């Protein structure tokens, strides 16, 4: 009985030592694994810090670009507002000009109609004047012809009168004419007879030479 107890203790000690050795190896392996994980995490952390620093630089650049873009956007917005105001002003001016153009077109149409009416009236008046002028010219031509014929007849009458006066101043010719009248008595001489002999028509409103002879 006494012999089994030291053996049992020795076995228990061996088991305990083995257990401690296994535990120690397990702890060492776990420590190495943890150390490796820590190193990997540290490397990842360094990489992450580098990436964060790069991102921070990118963010700063983006922030600056954003500020510049916002400033440009504000400038563009102000320019857009000014442009819209200018466009509105120009549209109002165009509307006013369109109204003026419409009024001018209406006035032009009215003036064109008035000009057409005036042209028609002037054409009618010119036609009337032309017709009257033609009639007047015809009458004037007739009067001129009559005056020429009358002047010719007058000159012939003057010549005949001169011849008659010369005959009256010649005693022999006068005696011969008196003898001719005694042997050949003539009818009573009237104004109509005188004008008939002169080939002249004389009325209250008409006077013309009836024959070119």
C-alpha cells in the first residue's frame, strides 16, 4: 500500500510536468501567433495610416477644389443673374420694338393705301387733263387753221380792195364800171351776202372760215 502511493505521486508529477510542458508550448505557440497577428495588424495599421494621410491630402485637395468650385459657382451664379436680368431687359426692348414695328407696318399700310388712292385720283385727273388738253389742242389747231385761212382771206381782200380803190381812182375804169352796172343791175347787197362772198360763217357763238379758197 505504501509502495503504490509514491508511484501514484510520481505518475501524478509526470502527468503534471507533461501538462505544464504542453501548456507552455501551447502558450508559446499562441504567443507567437499573437505576436504575428500583432505585427500584421501593426503593418496594416501603418498602411492604413499611410492611406489615411494620403486620403487627408486628397481631401485637402478636394476641399480646395471644392472651395474654388464653390467660388466659381457663386461667380457663375452672379453672372447668370446678371445675364438673366440683361436678357429680360433685352426681351422687353424686343417686345417694345415689335410693337413699334407693328405700328410702323400699320402706318405703312395706311400710307400705302392713301398713296394708292392719291395715285388713282391723280391718274384720273391726269387722264381728264390729258383729254381736256387734247380737246383744247384740237380746238386750238382748228382756231389756228381758221386764223391762217382768215389771214389769207384778209390779205386777198386787202389786195382786192387796193385794186378796187385803184379802179375808183381811175376815171376810165370808174366810167366803165358804172356803164357795166347800168347794163347789168345787181341785187341789193346785205351783210349775209358780204359774209357769203368772203366764205366766213358768223354767228353769236361761232366764227370760222367755211372754205380755204
